[in-house]
C-alpha cells in the first residue's frame, strides 16, 4: 500500500508548486522525481504496462503546461492524479474506438503455486486488471495511492457519494473475482 501523507509532505508539495510557478528550473525536476514513481505505478495498474510509459510522458507534459493554473499547492497530489485520470480517459476512448480491450484475458497462475504469497499477489494484480477501468482506478487511488474519498471525487470529477458507490462495487467485484480465481485453480 502507499504511504500516508502528513502535513510535512503537504507543505513540501505546496512549496514545490510555488517554486514551479516561479519558474525555478530545478523545481519541476524535483516534482518529477517525487511523483513519477507513484504516477507510473498508478497508470500501469489502470491501463496496463503496454501504454504506461507513453501515458506517463503525456501526464508530465500536461502537468508542465498546467502547473501555473494550480491555485492550491496542497492539492498537488489530487491534481497530478487528476491529470493522469484525464490522460487515461482520453487514451482509453481512443483504444475503445479501435477495439474492445475489456475482453482481454490474462494468464491464470499455476494451480500448484497458489499457496505462495507471490502467486496470490499475481492473482490479485491480474484480477484487479480485469475489473472495468472506473472500478480499477477507484480501488487503486484509494488503497494504493492513499487518496481520500474527497480527493478521488476531485480526480474523477464526480460527487463523493459516487466514489463511495464505485468503491463498494469495486470491492465486491474484486472479492468475487478473487474467489472465482482461487476456486478455478483448485
């Protein structure tokens, strides 16, 4: 799971935004250093490894162009994941227009190896990847990126109640998918 964000991290992010907005060259480099790992992992979980690098590059281009419009540096985390959300949705609209990507199936783990922790993690990642994009993104932002319900609502541009519903639905879908995956391998 991701780390919990404390007030010191928020202050650091806020100062980093101000430095970027003042045009300090090293500030954007620091921003990329601090956030490229979490953003890339998020993109990989939501869209898959095949397009993650391209999407991450586009996220950083949009962030560079848009950082001047960010009025509250404390919201940097949610803003960056919001930029990633918009890039992902744009990319996925194009992909859906070309072919149906939700029907792609991942290889199931070996039945003998299900007892191992690594194989269960692999199954979890596979099952997470099989969820619809909205549910996958909601779970990833909440559990793996430690965004609050309010921050996720800002990222996805929906009410908090919708985020709660998506989270509830996604948990159920993942639980059922994991259960079926475990039983299919027995």
